[in-house]
């Protein structure tokens, strides 16, 4: 998803991921036991505030049973499964990491949502879909790994129907250089952060107009503070996915937010009818 695709793939490689998930999920019951999407939220919502953030973003976007949704950078598929289970919509997820796509397929089978949710490995800069195919595109904690933001937002506009909605929930620069490593990058070489204002400008230039614009940094700070106060993480957590050192890496994101180096942006845009993505 960046100019350095190999570097991003390496960061999210997660070898043996599906087998690790099978071992961890044994705590919930036998392999043939159907799971609810909410049971997986500790390890398949790979963004600040987890499932709560996904639910809030969906509520702002106006998703219904007839909505076709594309989740770009879908990870293990948690948001896609939540949307399908909650709204009855059809969701397609794409991710650059093949192990993540394989794991997403496995978890979707375990939740019985295969008829509503599908995944495939692809770059956010070359989405394998027709023009105007989707009603909604979701992007959560993904853009930080993408250098070509112009290309990203133009490609999202291309696959959206006129009047469709683009919902983004991402980390933005606030002031000062971030501390590394962070969940999406071990070093600055894999991180391509923009300010909220820069992000908005590029999205609007790609053929969108804003419907919702929220600075959710304070809410994210409070969430990290609650995590620190709550003690050891639950058995099913993102360390299962990214390794035992992930808690420390995530804490660095909390530190960056606390020091106002980074912020959290929630926004929903409409694809402007009559402004073609080619004109952006």
C-alpha cells in the first residue's frame, strides 16, 4: 500500500497467524462452535478504541441492509464481520497482507458470515473492482502506511458510486515527531503521516465533500488511560496477531497522543455527483 510495498508486507507478515488464532480461540470452545463477532473484538479490531470506534463510524455513515461496503485495509476482518452481522449488508475486504486475508477467511467461517463477507489480497492503490461499484468505503488506521495519498483517495473515489460515502478513521500528525515504534511502523521509513488539514484537502481534491468532521483525540486519550488502569490485557488481544511485544508498541501510540504529537480523526465524505474521479 505504499511506495515500499515489501516493507509494509513485512510489517504485517504474521507468519503462522491462522494456526495461532486456532490455538487462542480454543479457549472459547471447540473448532466447530460458531462464534459471535463480538467475541473476537479483542483481536480483530486493529485500531484505536476497537469495536466501539467501528460501531460509531458505521452509525455516522448510514449503512443499511442494501448497502454494498468495501473495507480497505480490512486486516483480520473484524469491522467487515461486525457490519454484516449488525446491518445485514454485504461487505468486501481487501488487505495487502496475504496472511491477514487467510486469517480473515478463517474467522469469517467460524462466525458463519461467509455469505455476506468476502476478502481478497490487493493494494489500496490498485483496487480490483469496477468504477462505481460500492455505496460505502471504510478506511480505518490504514492511510498512515500509504505514501501516495493522492492515489489512495482517487482510487477510493473511483470505486464509489456518485453520492456514495467514504468513512475514514485514522491517525494524523498533531505536532512534533512521533515516538517509534508504533502499531503500523517500526521506524519512520514505514510511516506516512499527514495533518488533519492536509488529509482533508487531498480527500476533497479527489472529488469529495465533507459530511462529518470530528477530532476524536480526547476520546482516544481517555481510552488509552483506561487500558493502562485496567491491568493485563484479555486473553484474546492483538498480541496474538502481532506478537508479545505489541502491548508496548501500542503504548507508544498512547504516549504520542498524550503528548499531542498525534491525533485521531473521524470523518465521513460524500462522493460528489458530477465530479468524476478522473477530474480530481
